[in-house]
C-alpha cells in the first residue's frame, strides 16, 4: 500500500505532469516534496509495480534484433531477490558497490537492489583503465565490485579485498557468478528505511588541477531531484523513452533510470556496439519511441543520414551535454516537424535549466530555470548578480537536486558553495525574457564526444614520457565530436619534433589512458605562459580554434590518422 512518502512524492510529480506545457504555473507553483525518509525503490518503484504491473519498465534491444522486456512487477521482484542475495554476501547499508557495467539488465536490477539495501552505488564506465579503477576502488572505499567477466582481469591486485561479482562470461577464480532468476534466493522483504540525506551515489567527475572529484548524491537528490529532468524532457506515464548515453556517467542515471521511472515510462535501450543512424531510426520506428534524448554528437550524426521516410511516433526530442547548433535544430524541425529542446545540468545536479514542452525557444539558448531551481548569473570577481556571469544556484532556496557535496573534500565543497551560491563553473548570459545562453567554461575542462575531459589528467600522463618536458591539452574543434583532445608539447633536450617522436608519445598515452580520453592530435610548440609561469591554455585554445577553422597549416602538428601503425594496437 502507498505510504506517506509515496503520496507526497506522487503529488509533486503529478503537479508537474498536470502543468507540463504551462511553464509559468509549473515554475511558480512547484515545491520540492519534504521527505525526511525516502527509499525510492520501496516508496515509488514498488508503487508503480503495483499500479501498472504489466507495463514494461525496461526494454532492451540488441543489434541482432533479440530483445528483453521486463515489466515493473518483474523488475520489482527481481531486485528484491537480488537484494537478498547481496545481503547474504555481506552487502548492507552504507557499503559501497562499484558497478562497472555496460547496458545490461543487471545494471538496472542492481541499482534498485542497492537502493533497497541502502548501499552506496559508484557508477563507472567500462572504458576505464586499470589505474582509473584502482582509484575508484581505493578512494571510493568499495566493499563490492560488479563487472563483466571479460573485464575481471583489470581488477587483478586492486580489488582482492572486495566482494567480486561477474555478471557474464567466464567467472574468474575468486569471483561470484551473478545469480540467475532460477537460483533459490530468498527475496529481501525489509527495505532499509533510508533517511533523505543518506548517501546513495558517488560519481567520479573530472577536475582541472586535481584527481577526479567524488560527487555525493543522497536518497532524494537524484531520485527526487530528477523530477526537474522529467519535466524538462516532457515524460508522461506510458511513454517509450530512448536516451543515448553510456552507463557509468550521470546522464545515464538521469534519463535511463530516474526521470523515466519517475514518470512511469518504459526505458528503451538500443544496445548497439557502433553507432548506425539508419539502424537507430529503424529501432525507433519498430518500438514506437515517443520521447528521445541524445547528445549533440548524435544529433550531428543523425542529420547526416536520411531522416525522411520514417513513420516515427516521437512527441518530444531533447539534447543535453553542450549547446546544440541552431542549424541542427532547424534541420530536425524541417524534416520531423519537432523542435529539439536544449537542457542543462551537471553531475552535481539534476536538470537546472531547459526548454520544457510547449514553450517558445530561442535558438542558441539553453532555456530558462526549471521548476525547483533559482538561478543567478554571478560575476566571478565581484559576486554581483547581473545579466552575465557564472551560472549559480541560489542556496537560500536549495534545490533537492543539488549534490550533498564533494565526498571527503570539505574545502572543495566550501569553495563551490561560497557566498550563498552553488557555483557551476560555467559562464552564461541572460536576456530580458529570462532565457539563458551558455558562453563557456570558467575553467579548462572541456567536452569531447560528450565526455568531460580534464586537461590535468591527460597532461599528467604526457609528462611521464621521457621526451616531454611540458604539455598542455586543449580542445581542438571537430565536426563530429565537437572537439578532440590536442596536446601541445615542449620537448626535452635530445628529442626531435618529428613523426617518430609524435608516434611514440601517442602510442605511450594510448596505453595509459581510457579510450574516451585519447589524445588525438599533437603539436610540438613553445607554451605561452603568464608572468608567474602558468601556462596560458586560453591562448592555446583560441589559437587552435582559429587555426582549425581557418585551415591554417601547422607544420609541427600531427593527427592520429597520420599513423596507420596505431590501428594495430587493437584499441578503438
């Protein structure tokens, strides 16, 4: 039976559904539900499992056409069984579970099971290197690790004290096989009565000058906070929602777990190995996708394919990750008659700003503050609020969707929340109608193929190479990926700025960096510096953008495509 938490959460959700195209009423009338205790698996998902038991919660399509559909009732039962199995192996409230999984049904089962137990989930991409995983295990203080059997060798010597679970493939010695539906396991029938501020998620996210930060979310900040994301996307009960993003990143939790399941929609996953626009469109037609979210990289690839001639059931289409080019929005509008609506948020938050359904959009703008968020643009020097400045969230009306803080880093948390604002590090401008337009990062972190890249992490690997004296990494414009990492390198004495040196450096970094962090371009150059000796990345960034856009020859520059030898490494 629904309890008080179910009713309170449901009322807030229903208010947004009722005003899905009435932004003014939704924004002025919405209030975050007050929930001293909340366990989303018990208080919300199980409610849906009772009220709409036969609706598909998850629909997984494989490239060969095979598929799995798991109803809300089946997912609820399976997660209870799995929670009981985890508890039997010593996993309980507060224990941290590192999930290194691609798109597979156990990822969703485990998410719900961990919520039931009060365990803390550490999502991670399968692209991580062994060094990355070591950092996650050690700083994340992982009690358990769940990975594909094929990835188990990456954990050799770094997770020996953890409960190790292999989801598929061969089960290595010392690992537990993921339980099947046929296993005789007593279900967990005593969901932990988690407090609103109990930790639920720990995300590792890149910084500019230090190790990745640990973003901590609670049992309300993401499950409840993603009501704003549900509203921005325009999700409704019964929708079939397709989101293109990789597991391990916050956006996957945004649009493949919390927002659609808050609405009572079906999460559709097309589990392709390599992006194929035509195949994706065929799946969208065959499954009747009604709401679609994709990063700008995917939208740019889609418009290069044949978009007409598809009998799509789409009602809502959205983009997030970085601002979408106006010409892409116009092309989709011409062919599909739908407006791609931008949205904005971070790992540290849910959707803060966006263009919700039924509202006029302004090309180039990422929209207006979403219900539950009060946004100010703050001058980074004077702290004055104006029409230009850093995108900041007012803490006097703290949104539920804001992180608890950076785990084990009170100084960084204090810096990010000083002066009564949470400071996003992004700079924007706002017009007289309240529409906010993104300008750029206040620091040097950049997006490449929708992944957040920290120059510091890449530079730390570069300077380990004996030929590299100093290095600076900046984004180099790319028509498909938005940008790719480019390294400007000052050589140590005795090394020549030639093809052989460039090849050796690129090969060295490939062996030590996850594929999504790959340095794809390299140039030998002197590095511009400030009087105090700091590298002026802004100058390199601007110069690189001008050089690429104006096709200026760069005689000491190299691209990974110049080296056929790199293809033999087996890395994608």
